[in-house]
């Protein structure tokens, strides 16, 4: 039986239960795949054409070229680009879905949506050159949606949000030929480059990788974030809870799972209707409990304070509680195994997105024009399912941790600036004076190859102890939330003295949850705001900042890492990108590239060592900026307590 490898006691408890019930989960499947394919790990297999599949012998003895003549550099770089394209496409399409909904709203074709952030709509509209003075909201909305959609098909020029980046960076992108011109154009061009016999230079392929990733970070992801804010409201700091203990034994439990908040937001709002609650009560439930998994959970968590049941690895385990009456899935990070696990219980799974189907799973297409009607129907199905629960098999772990979430670029602005002065000055000053060493984003997935969740927690604690302010999104944020790091009180326990002073003065946690993975674009904006405030250089590559994904697994994570690097932000992954089979490519993206874009990659599986690589990087940036030495020495991380968590 697979050794249970998780930092979270609720996960351990439910995994044990699953194993006793002979329900296979991601942990067993991960073990059954071991040892994972070495050619795949090294990036040395190519199946892009029917001359092969080919693979390069990493020991230099067997084949050193594919049938077409491609060497290990070309093969690894081409694979890397394909991964990045796939990840970027996911985020970009997510942004498109939201913009199409925005257009439908403007045309009066939606049910249940409205503009919740009028100011933001107008600000973004102005950026796109849409006139906002004395015009009806609908007209502004329609023009904006059409302009954004046009950027998807744009053939030349530059993306609008790119203008938010520092001038120096934009000039560099132009010089390197990696300025994204249109969102779909970069996806298509990048894929076309990876065909047999097209782009055969690994450096050129890396350039294409950066360009397509920039179309994500400064394109699709930023569109997704901004349009979500317009449609669903700007997140604000809100208290909530995280972990499987948020499921309720005496209520109808509905889990929303996936990524696009078009579904989850309207389900969360509709579930509050009196008539539906009355129906639930008539079936013996005390109410309707909406919770979420993965990034759609993060979307409604940061906007509405809806509790999050778990991150990626917990999706099967949520069903093993036997208490989930309905799981609604849209797309991305939804395991195909869910239908099988659900079949062991009364749980109903419904897929809702036309792009994501699951054999044997009921499909109810979620269309914006009948959003509320569909949500109502689905909630009624969950209510009908509630009495079918086998009470003897219901097992909900007690773990649920209090969290404070919802820190956006605008919100941080407000909080760190204090109530009377909305400015980044206090944050910049805290960095300049040596209270805060730097700002690091610890983001990304959780992965059964790691001690899941544990890598995030260990890395974040080490960073906090060294006065690093941590910003999070995605499953990493949920992992740290479960461990109590998203509470203001965490500053007292884990933060170095300087960081602690700042957190106490402002009343924020030392770890700021900023939302879903597309909301990593918020972190780019925060970096822009820090630069605009002044005193810390003129480009991202000057800032004492970094990004990390200790347990990354999705291709989306690769795309995020690349747009950060291309933006001049150093990135550390907990396991290597599939490039190690090519010495040239590895050296290029971990060393040479620093001289080209001012940032690059590092790989380190030990999260504490990883934290120190990041701290060294931040220290070097501080030295270059000639900032004052840190006011306080780092504190020691309480490893005993860490051991207790693990
Ligand atoms: O987009 S962190 S496992 S849920 S890919 Fe997926 Fe990774 Fe979680 Fe969100 Ni992001």
C-alpha cells in the first residue's frame, strides 16, 4: 500500500479510508507509474511525426539524433514549447470564455449576471480606448468586450495590457522579438514552429516559448482576472475556512470544481434562494452548503468567502466523505477518475462545460443565457440526492482552518497604504528600510510526488522567518491556508520581526491569498505598482522579488513560470522542467538567459534549500539597489511544530 505522503491530516485520514474501501486515488496511480519514464523526465522523447517516435540516449551511447536529424536540444526545446503553448492556451481560453460572457451580458443575453465593479469596468475600458463619458454601461461593456475579443484575433501590434509593464521591459521584448502581438496568433505560431523541420534552433524555440507565455500573463490570464473582477466584483479581504471539514453532515453539500467562475459564482448566489433552502429542509437537510475545489473555489473564496473544501489532490477524497450530494465540474484539473470514485457513493457528478466531457457523467451545458435556471435545476438535483446518502458511510474529517483571503493589487494598495493614504509607499519603504526583505509568490499545484502540501508550507515558513512577504494563488494558497498561514496571527508565530511589525501595523496575514492561478496576473500588477511608487529600480529585474512553484504539475504552471521569467522575475520550481536531457538548453534557461531577460530558472526539490536560493537571489537584488541591511536577523523556523504538522 502506498505510503501516505501528505502534510495534511484530513488528507491522510481520508486516504486511509479510501484505501480500506479499495478506492484507487491519485496516490496509488502515482505509485503505479513509478519509475516514471526517464526519457520523458529529461525531455528526450519526440513523437511529433511518424518518422518516430524517437528518443535520444541520455548516456551518449545509443541514438543521438531522431530520424529527422533533430538532436536533444531541438527535441527538448520543442517539447518545452509545446507544454507552454498548452498551458497558455488554457488560460487564454479561460479569458475568452469570460469575455464572451461579458459581451452576452452587454447584449442582454445572460441571466443572473450584472456588472459588479463599475469603476473597474471603466478603468479597463479607458485602457482599451473605449469612451466612458456619458455613455450607458451596456454600451461601454459591449465596446470593451469586442475590443478584448479582437485582441485574440489581432495579427500585429501589441496587447493593451502590455502597456502596464515598465517601459524598459517593453523595449526589451520588442528588441528580442517576443512582444506578443495577438493572443491566438502566438498560440498558433508557437505550435506551428514545433512541427518537424520548422524551428530547429533551441534558442529561437525558447524565445517563442517566452512570447507565447507573455500572451498568457499579459494577455489571457490578465483578461480573465480583470473581466472576472468586472463581472463578479473585486475581491476584498474576507474570513473563511479551508479543508474537508467545511463539508456538513446535516446539509446538502454541493462542490463546485474547475476554474471558470461563470458557473460557481451563480451557483453560490442561487443557493441562497429561500425557496431552494425550503426544499432542502423538506428533504431533511438544514440547508445548502456550497464549497469548492481547485481554482473555481479560489474565485468564490476570495470574492464571497465561500469555504474551500480542498485543493487539487483532495478532489477524490472529498467524494470519499460520502457526504457530497453533487459535484459540478467545468474544466481544468478535473480528474477523469472522479466518476469512478463517485460511483462508490450516492454522489452525482455533472459536467457543465462544452469543452470538457467525461464518459458516464451527466452533462448539463451551462449557458450564460439561462445561468440561474440551470443553477436552480442543478441545486434541485442535489437536494433530491440528499436523502440517498448512506449515513453509515458518511465520514467528514473535522479539520477546517480559519483563513483571511482576498488580497488584490488594489487591496494590497489600500491595506499597505493605510486607510488614509492609498499608496504603495509604506510597502516600498518597508523594503527599503529593511523590514521586509522582498516579496515572493509561492504558487501552483500540489503533487503526490512531493509530500503534498508540505513543500509549500516548509518553503513559506522559511521565507517568512527571513522577513519575506509571501503572495499566493491556486492550490499552494489552499495548502498554506490549511496549515494556518493565511491568518493575521501567523505573523506572530512565523514572521521575522520586521515583517511581523508591518503585518501587525496593517492587520494583514504574512501570506496574502490573491486568488486563482489566472490571478498570478495580479502579482505582475503588484510588481508594476511597486516600481511606479519608486525607489526600487525601473524594471521587474531590479526588484527583490521571485516566484516559486514547489509542487508544480500542470502545463499551466510552466506557462506561468515562463511569463514571469520573460518579465524579468526569477522562478524556482520544486522539480525540474523536462529539459535536463539537453545540457545546452538547461544551461541556457538556468544561466545564460539571466543576461538576456534579467531572470531565469532554478530547480530544487528541497523546499527549505529552495527558500534559501530565493533568499540569496532577493539579497543580491537588495545589494544591487544599495538598500539598507535588514533591521533584524531572521528567526528560527520551529521545526518541531513543522514535524507535528507533517
Ligand atoms: O489553475 S494550482 S492543480 S487547480 S493548475 Fe490546477 Fe495547479 Fe491547482 Fe488551478 Ni493552477
